[in-house]
C-alpha cells in the first residue's frame, strides 16, 4: 500500500512545508488562470527532483463563461463570443486554452492532466461530439488524461468515451466507483461535504481499495491533515 500516491488539491501549505511531507500535488491555479511559464519553471526548480505535479486543465476548456469560477479568476470574455468557451467546444479559444495548459504542464514536467467538468456538462450528442473532436485534435505526447464528469452521464456513456479517447475516469471513491482506466485517480471532496474530516474507518477503507500507483488527492477543508493521516496509516500497514 505504500506505493499509493497521496497529496492535496493545491498546496495546502507553503511549498517549504508541503514538499517534505508529500511527493504529489494537483495544481489548482492552472484551472482558474494558468501562471506564466516562468513561474511554473520556478516551482519545478524549488520542488524536489522526484516531486510530481498533476495539473487541472484551464476552465476555458471545460466551463462556460457563466460559471462563477470565471468571476473568481477575473476572466472576462469578449462580448458575443461567450459560446466559444467551455464544454470542449471546437473553437480557437478552447484550443488556445489547451496550448496554455500544455505549456505549463511541460514546464512542471507534469504527466497527468485532469479535466474536471461542471454539473451542467451532461451526456448529450453535442457534448459527446465536442469531446471527441477536442481529444482527437490534441498531441497527447506523454500525458495521461483524466476526466471527472460531474453531470448526468450513464455508465455506458462514460465507459464508451473513456475507451475511445483513452481517458481515466475520475471519481470521489466515497461516492462512486471508477469505471475505466488505470491507474485510478481519486479526488476526495469530503464525502458528505467540504468541511468533513475523514474518520479512521473511512481512511482504512480507502487504503483497502487502493492499488499500486493509484492517486489519492484530498480536496476537503482538512485536506492537509487528512492526507497526512492517510500517509501514516499506509506506513503502519507496510
């Protein structure tokens, strides 16, 4: 079980305090507004050589401008072109957002890119075709693509797209079972709520379902403390 990859969604503490405790982080800033490449290169230099960055794709790819996260990031889109952003639409704007995401991922030497979709992104013909066009247009290179659908999708629909487009299905394992892809990429949002602190029994259950190489990214309010507790539990079980 010690081969599980454990970290937080974002640096829950400063890098100086975080990196000695964990060897993995999922970068959140790339979702809101990607940093400059120079900033990403500095992060890479400051982190240990074997430290792993996974990144969350820029919201311009997955989320429409009506999302409150645009306002949070201070992003204004040109008037009249709102429907050129989000939902993997086959537009220059979405493709440019991918290239910006890709630049930062390469600077960080990240291999995993997470595409988290909003609940409104549901299974319909247009969204399915958008995803097909988007992922087929990318030069995947060394990247592993992870998809976290949070809208209404059938299990068959998820499996079919993941198989066709070579995506890993991401879930919160306290709520759903991953349907496709290895390694598993788990995002722990707190189960019943963001303020939830995981119990010892819940952490033991996570340890039992984990396989070598699986990712466990904590994303609750107590993520730093919970991730540390999870690491200690895994060490005790070696």
